[in-house]
């Protein structure tokens, strides 16, 4: 009968609130704007994501605070009581340079990378990393936004302008066979539960599909990748669901990035695992034991409905055994995640 405070009003908060309701918890959403989560949980709109006074007024009204996106002020939430996951996870995950340095120190393998605080540094970075490469803003990038690919050093000016001339990281292009994610839940007592890794396929920089089981090369690298994810979680004293994206390369798992929250590549767990990522996040932050992450079917597929694709919902709804999720967003803008479906198979 306690109340969970969720910072952020997107579909992740919405699905979190639905899972919380099943376990008897209420959610209260902190967001300056309305969003999918507000349909299922009341909204607290008194401040912005960096407003310390409003955040602490919010925290005073709830029993535990969590968040569904990482572009919040790490210091502001660091000052709040009872925040899970640990605000340090936000500080690390919201800055690609900090994140890569952090993972490298833990012994993880990343793409070759170099800091690009300004235009001059881009030339230096290119001479170190070479081309092809990807320039990514250190902060606020998602769904492939804030990124530019360079096929040669001659693309430097265009790429720098394309990302808005903001502090960035230059990454070498990783030759990978497959992409996958490690979805890990860590309880307050340090217990860890791992989901089977989905293979993730992106389209236009946005997650398109997650499929299980993943190809054999992913299974072969999963022990090493999940050991790194566990080391990250332990180092951050992490409580909740942590998602780490990896490339399966010939050299082994290459860490791409992490999300200190429930993740799109874990949506399949709602029907495809005993306890979903949302339920395990709620269990962890509320001090309950973690639930089973076992698959409920041998094969699971999740597909995002991006932009216009959600207009197809009557056809999807008619398919027996297809689990349709719509987020209640009104305007289907291009590239906008409107919903998803999950299909289980023998
Ligand atoms: P998300 O929505 O997952 O947060 P993002 O905008 O943070 O996405 P990334 O995950 O960094 O972006 O990159 C998006 C996609 O671009 C990756 O999933 C991968 O397919 C490709 N990509 C990114 N970095 C590299 C790299 N160094 N080498 C090869 N491909 C890459
Ligand atoms: Mg990202
Ligand atoms: Mg990503």
C-alpha cells in the first residue's frame, strides 16, 4: 500500500505503473509535461527535471523514488532520500564519455573512443581513431539522435555541424555480427537475476525488433557480457533493472551503452518471462525478492510500432496470441514509439 514516485511520463513509466498496480502499489509521476504514464498514474507537475525544490516536495509525498529516463539532473536527485537506482548510475549513464571511462576501468571492452569537447579535438580524435567512425553527443542522445557517421576525415565539418557542434565522443565503427542486451535486475541485498539476452535489430537508429533465443555467438558471449553488467551494477550499488547494450564481435562482447532503467529491449518480458522487467524493477526498489526471469516460451519476438505502423492496430489485434501494447500517444510523428507487440512461439 505504499506509493512509488516515478520521474518521467513516457511509456516506460506507464508500463512500470501497470506492473506496480498488480503488486498493490500506487505510482505518482513527476513530469513537467503530460505523457503516456499520466493515463494510469496521477501527475506531479510543479517543476522541471532539474528543480531541486520541486523534486524534494515530490519525494516527500512518496515512499520510494525511481525514474524512467536518465536525462534528469543527477545532483538534484542525488539530494533526494530513497532513490533507486542509485543517482550515481544516472551521472554515469547520461554522459557517454563518463560511461565509457567507467566501463573501461571495470575491465570492459568498448569501441575505440576519444573525447571531442570542441571542433579542433575532432581532428585529433580522427587521427587516433581513424574512419569510418561515429560522432555522438556525450549527452541527451537517444534513438540514434545526436549522432553522425564519418566515412573519412573529410566529413569532419559536416558531422560536427550535424550533431549541433556540441561536446561529443568519437567512436570507431565496430564490425559486429549481432547486437544484444543484458537485462539485469539487482535487489537491495545484492541478489542478481539475469534475463536471457534478446538479439536487437535497429532500423534508422531506433530499436525495431528484439528476438529470443539470440544467435549462438550471443549465447557464447553472454557469460562475459553479463559478468560485466554485474560488475557495473555492483560498482554502482545498483537497485532495480539495468540494461546494457552489446555488440557481438569477433573479439568478444563490445559494450555500447547502458540504461539505468527499464529498457525497450526488455518489453518482451511482459509476456515472455515469468516476471517482467517492470515487475522486477518494482520488486527491487520496494525491497521485495526478485521474481523468476525464466522464459515462458521457447521463442519470443517483440516488435516496436514506430510512427504510422501503429495505424495497423486492428489487424494486429485480430491475430490470435499476439500481445498488442499501445501507449496512448495521440500524434504518430515519424520515429515516435507508439506501441509494440510481442509474439510467443513453440
Ligand atoms: P538508444 O535509443 O539505444 O539509447 P542511442 O541514440 O543512444 O540509442 P546508440 O545505442 O549509441 O544510440 O547507437 C544506435 C545504434 O547505432 C546502435 O544500436 C548500433 O546499431 C549503431 N552503433 C552505435 N555505435 C556504434 C559503433 N561504435 N559501431 C557500430 N555501430 C554502432
Ligand atoms: Mg542510448
Ligand atoms: Mg542504444
